[in-house]
C-alpha cells in the first residue's frame, strides 16, 4: 500500500501522514485539510445571549441536528445582539454550523435562515467550487469523523472539540460531480431509513402493547365463558351456588359462621331474558 505524504508549502517540508489517514480513498479523490477547503472557520462569541423571545434565531447546540438546523423553539435575540454576535462573520446560506460540545460533533447547513451563533458553536464557510456544503456536513457526521473528532476530544465531564484539532482535520474530497451524486444518494437512502425508523417505532410500540392486550383479551374471553366449551354433564353454576348456600347454612347452625356470611340475594335470568336480583321478598 502506498504511503500518504503532506508537503508544507511555506517551508517545503514533507512528512508522512499514514497514521493520520483514517481509510483508503479512490484514486480520483484527494485528501485536504479542512482549512484548505473553507474560506473561514470562525469560533462563536464565548458568552450566552439571553432569549428575548423575538427577533433573530440564536443557534445553540440543541438546534444543530443531523445536517439541518432545528429551529422549533429556538431562542431569539434583537438586531443589536445579532450584530454583536456576528461581528467576526455573518452566517449566510450554505455556511455550516458545528457543535463543539453539548452534544459535540453535530453539524448543520444553513438554508435560508438569517441566524447568529450561540455558545459552543463554530461557523464554517466552504469553498463551494471545491466542496459541497451538504457533502462536508455528511463527512463530518460519518462514524470515522465522529470518532476522531468527538471520542478523542478533550473535556473531563463533557466531550469538547478543540479548534486546534478541527481546523486541520483531514477531509476526503471527491470530484465535485461525484460529491453531488453522493449527496443525492445519501438524501434518498436517509429518507428511507427515516421511514424504516418510523415503522420500527410503530412495531416496537405494538410489540410492547400486544403482550398486555393479549392478556386482557384472553382474560375477558375467560370470564365471559368463551375460552372453554360448556359441558352440560358438569352441571350448572346455579346448582353449585345452591350447594354452597346449603353448606353455609349448616356452618351457621353449627356456630362456625356468622349469619351475615349467608347470601342476601339471588341473581337469576327471567323468562323475558333479563337479569333479576331477589333480595328478601323484593325482586329488581
């Protein structure tokens, strides 16, 4: 296998980077540093802006989803705060916002939203003639990138990606037309995965519920006399209840049971097919 080398243009130094290259790429692809395929990589202001309830969306790490911004319930700030937070760079269409922590590793492409950066975020502006924003987002979200950027990141309590590790991160760059094909295929497949996930959730819910539903259904069948066949030769429950009544009366006479233990009513079905209860001489 051929080795990979990097030439430092400023000094002419050449060094082997085999240990840094995470996988092999097709011959028509090239490796490049993230700084080489972007116009800027700008850190956010290291402060927390107050939610003013209206105005411009303030993109915090919870708003950075899997390639897309999630602006439902987003915090909002005034134009003054918007301008203050964008003094280094104004986020624009096709820029990307990367979450450095909480959770680290997510990245989203700005569509047409006019936003400003919340804390723990980074703004990237790709050179779109070289690399597509959507391709770059999917590349950062790929397992190997997440492992290299996030799992090896610093932070004692929470994962934290340092800009010193992020700026020189290696990017596998395909030809631009192939990037378009990759992005279109990913959109198609990820949509199918989302559908599968939805059906999977429904199936999991059904599997969780069916155990309880089956128990309830079988119990209901049982207490309605539908679970096993009725055998005439076994007698009737009326005869059984009469037998119990007689046994209780004997136990009362023997002083082994209190008189209150005797049945105080009789339930029966009348000739009109309705149910009646006889309490003493009264029948309802």
